[in-house]
C-alpha cells in the first residue's frame, strides 16, 4: 500500500468518525470528502472547483427535479386528505385486532409512499398511524417499524426513487433493470416485514399506551374513495406506458387535485398548489442538498487520479465468487451502512457504489445493493432523521428500537443479495 492509498483510507475513516460522533453532518461531510480526496491525489484546484464542485452539484439533477415534483405531489396528497383517508380506511378494517391493525397500517403506509416522499411525509403518516396502532395494543417498537418499514417499502415502487437509484448507477429511471430489481426485492421485503410485525406483537403482547383520536379532519369526509389511487398514478404511467417520470408525477398532482376539489368547483386550487410547492420544497430541502453532495462525491470518484488507487484497492478487496459476495454484501454490508457508514448510499456509499461499477461485479447486483442499502438505512440507521423522530415521538430509545429491528431487516438484505447473486452472477 503506497502513501496515497493510505491517506485516502485515513481521510475516509476520519470523516466517517466525525459523522458518527456528530461533529459534522452528511451535508458538510460529503462535499468535504469530495474536496479532501481530490487534494490528496493532486487533482488541480481549478478542476476541483469546476468539475467536482461546480459540475458535481448537478450530477443528480434528474433525481433532484423528480424529488421536488414528488414533494409537491406529496403535499397535495396530504393537504387534500387523501393520505389520511387511506390510513383511516385501513384502520376501520383492522378493528381492535393489533395484528390486523399493524399489517394494514404497514400496507397503507407502503401504498401512500408509492407517491409520497421525504421525512416530512413520514412524520405526517406517523402522526396518523401511531395513535391508531397504540390504541389497540401494538408495541411501540413495532409501531415505529410499521411506519418506517412501510414507507420505505413503498419507495421500491416510487418513480422519483427510481430516478435517484438510476443516477447512482448511471441508468435512466425507466431502465428495465431499475424496475425489475425493485420488483424483485419488494416481495421478500413485504413478507419479512409482516413476519416481524406479527412476531413482535406475539412476543411482547398487546401493550396499550393511549387512545386514538376518534375525530377526523373535515377534509377527509369529502375525499372520494377513488382519490386514494393518486399515489399509484405516476407508477402506472411509468411502469405500464413508459412515460417520463416528471410528466407522470405532474399527472399525479393533477389527478389528486381533480378528484378532491371538483366538489368545491376548484376554488382555491391555485393557493393549494402554491402552498404545496412551498411546503413540499421545504420538506425535501435537506434531501436535495444531500443529493448535491452525493453528486460532488461521484464527480470526485470519476477523477482518474482518485479512481485509479481506489479501484486498485477495491479490486484487491471486493470478491468475485458467489459465496464471498454473499458474505461481504449480504452479511456484513447492512452493518456498514449504519451511522452513515461507508456503504450508506446517502453518504460515502454513493462513491463506493459508483466505483463498484468499474469492477467485474454484475450491474444487476450493484443496482440491487443500492436498493437494499437505501431501504436498510431508512429503517434502521440511528442517525436517520425519521428514525430519531419516530423514537422521540413514541418515547423509546433509539438503541432499543434498533436492537429490535436491525437483525431481522439484515435478513431481508441477505435474502435480496442471494436472489441477485442467483439471477445476475
């Protein structure tokens, strides 16, 4: 190992350590990582400023624009009462059975997040489903998992998320590989999540905390049942008719407005759209900034002076045979995403995923890893905003929640990796 490779590894470890210890957050760490690594390998300062920072900030522009439009759709779905209508309809079907209620709330959250996105939308759903689940005895850890896993399962069919994963691996959102891998892993994800919900309630037993509020907001009373299809409209247009993702999201917004506001003769629709845009952009602002930082890291990783030593290092480390791939990415990989770890696709893992593309690993496997690690982080990482909010709202320790979920979710990642190895290797 030469001095350059040693300095790259040292910088990587130091910046990860700063994030884990909360000295800096990912918004600062990603651009810092991009610049520091380029300086270590001697990339000219002008190139760093122009190509890594200036152009890199636009590297995920497709995903950024899709995220912004999806944020408007999510706010329209929230403000018109569509999301609450769906959740409360599922709750009515569940009655007083904690098992049925937990599973229905999980599926309802997943359905909503086919169209919703962002931490703000997860908080909104949490405020609805948590009191309902706790009122019938669903334990707090399982209640948190229901919302976090449900919303993250929905992302597998969320077209704006397809754009993000596609940008990470250099593919279009509508590429068949993006859709097929998402469809492949969502099935074991749903099965394993439901098994955890049932087992968690069975082991812990019904635990009653507080009663759900019985009153509904006025706007849910006027939401027709067919309006709840709004989250899947963009998915159908992209999946079945190969529409552009942004166009499909805009049609989803129009459908949401048309199906809920016609009774009011569309009074105040422009204000609804304007307010949804304002609030939606605010909800995904941090996500967009993170995407800008990821773009810089990806741009840095493409610099030949940096790519060469990292590629050499990874070639020596990354396995190419079946069993070692499963051991590394299936058994160990999930835990390397925790605490903004090196395989976190919303952090330093974005660069590693990009560099893995230069190895002999099949593209389908790499895309699957991006999907699986994106899910695992969103549900289990103690530093993820939605995880800390859910635990704070439910008054449980983040460590207690993580200990109750991370091993079972690691099983989901392992199953997903095995499936990808069988299909693509």
